[in-house]
């Protein structure tokens, strides 16, 4: 199996582990820390996350340029580029430290209305540790990017999986022995340093990469930033999309509210990961089609094919969460978090359209036209965050997510016009083919699922029986009434593959 295929497999393993271990570990962390301290932990993490965008998209830039120099067999150019890049990272580390110092002395003002004196004291300690963490992990991430540029995916992704598993076990041990949020931040910092050391050793010793400044090129620096600037803007979008609400709630409400909102964001992230795992398989094909100058009609048909598969997976999760989400949250993290059901549901619904149109986003990147999307998203998600800020005093968390979701939906509406006019995708045909047969089948499933949800009981066994019954019902109805022939073939091939492997095992 090639590095590319092994790397893709390890990516899916990482997604699976992140979701499953995260679901298992979160209730334990909340119970050990308490609602308020868990909220403080997520709040400071989100706050520092905004500073992380000072990476300016350099990691992605390293992947592109290293691959370019290797293709051109320009070893000297590669060495020079990497030396200049590490110099830029040195400057970034200094900037992060200075920004961190400035913010540190203003934390009292920023969170004066929401944090107690004890919480402010802990917040300051965590903030200092996280700033140090950030100042070393951003440059350290260059080693992972270099591995990707060399198409060596297995080692860094294996290290990442090991890190996640070891970190999870150590979190349990730390909290069992009375550790707190500060201990978790210290643990994460130590784990990040170890990962940098391992990846750095691999790059320097195994790949024999050299960082050497042969000559300083102003045009190269300009080229680096002209490529990375839009990646930087997308990083800002990511921060606003997921973490702005936590910051707003952290300044206007309290840490317990932040903790509940953090659970909603976590569930929304996991929801998106399932779709990414599906659409990610088709990304190389999109690039190839774009390079080969595929027509708008051909690209539309491919987007419909990928979108329907993603939609089938997403609706299963969404339908299950609509029916059994409240019971799941009660059992998972307790009654204090029941409000998370509605907010997480709004996130999932608002997030569905961008997820099923992931192929269109890839086309934008392949055609170097993603600057428009970056501007639209950063503008309207900022607007949504501002709207949420004014709605929070009236409606609390619901106001925050309504504001954020409004920004997402308007952004997506504008982008669909852009896809139609500039990329020449037939958006009306896409939605017609996407919704036909799937939505009528989904309505039938939800109606029958309503009665499944009436099964008496409130424990985990009861919930498990309901979920299994729903999943079986979902795929039976979708297979017979919702799917197209090519989608049924995918199911048949998957079943055939499983049977063959079972036969070999016997």
C-alpha cells in the first residue's frame, strides 16, 4: 500500500478515534473538573485559538513549495525556502509572545463581568502556558508540513494517533489523581513538545532535510505570503465559525454557559467529520477534473454524486439526533447540559449545506478562486458573531447560535450564486437531484422513528436499542426508496468486501 493510501487510512482512523474517544472522555472531564472549570478550560482554549491564526497559513504553503522544489529537483531552492520560512516562523513566535503579553495584562478587563477572582487567577496561568505552547508548536508544525511535501504521511499521522491515545490515558490518570484544568494544559504542552521532537528527528535524520540560507529573496517572501494570505483568511473563518461564540458568551455570561456551548460545538464538529471522511475520498478526482478542463455539467454531476453520498450519511446522524438527542445528552453529560440539544441541532442543520457542497469548495481551490469565498465567509460570519453578541443578553446561548447560523446561511446563499455564475455549476439541478427521493424517504423514516422513540426506558441499553433500530430502519428505507442504482452498488460492494474478508479470516 502506498504512502498516500496509508495516509488516507490513518486520517480516517484519526477521525474515528477523535470522535469516539472524545465522546467517551468528555463526560469524565466535565465530572472531574465541574461545569464551571470545564467552561473556563474551553474558554481560554478558544481565546488563545484566535492567536493561533498568526501562523498565516505557512504550514500549507510549506507543503506546496516543498512539493514544487522536489518536482523541479531544486535541492538548493528547497533548502533556501525552508531557511527563510523558519526565519518567518521565528518572527511569528516573537509576535505571538508580544501579543500574549499584551492580552495577559488585559484579561481582567476582558473577563471582568464573567469570571470570579479565582477563575481569573487560573485563566492567567493557563493563558501563559498556552501562549508558550503556541509559540513553539506553530514553528514545530513545519516538520509535519515537510513530511506532507515529501509525501511521507505515515510517520507523522501514526505519531498523531499515538499522541491522542497516550494523551487520553494520561488525562484520565491526571484527573483521577486530582488534577485540574491547569494540569490538562501542562499535559497538552508536554505532548506537543514530544511530537515536535519526534517529527523533527524524522525530518532531519530520515528525510535528510536541510535548512540552509543560500540567499535572501524578497520576491520569494512575497510569493510565500501571496499564497498563504487566503489560507490565513480561511483560518480566521474557522476561528469565528467555531470559537467566537465561546468568547462572546465568556465575556457576557459565565463559564458554565461556555461549557454547555462548548459541548454543542463539539457535537457539530463531530457531525462535520463524518461528511469530511466521505467527501475527502473524492478530492483528488476533483483536482484531476479541473486540470482536464471539465465542463460545468460534468462538475455538477460529480458534485451531485458526492453530495448525495454525504447527504445520506449526514441525514442518518441528523435524524438520530432529532429523535434521540435529548436522551443521549442526558445520559452522556447530564441534565445541566440539556439545552445543548437544540443548539447542536441548529448547528447541524446550518452546517449540512456547506458539507454536502464540499466538492464545490475544492473546485474553487483548484481554480485558484477561493479568495472570494474567504472574503464572503469572514465578512458574514463576523456579522453573525456581532448579531449573536447583541442577541445573547436577550436570548442567551440561543441568541448566539442564531446569529452565527444566520451568517453561515447568508454566506452559503451568496456562494451558490457564485458557483452558478462563475464556476458554471447548475445549483438548481444539484438541489433537485440531492433532495429527490432522499427527503421523502427521510420523512417516512422520521415518522416511524417517532414511534421507535416511544419505547419505554431511559438508560443506555434502551438508547442503544433505539439507535440500532433506527439505523437498520434508515438504511432499509433509503436502500429501497431513497438511493439511486449507483449508490446501491456502493452498498453491495461494501457488503461483498466484508464477506470476502470474513471468509479469508476463517
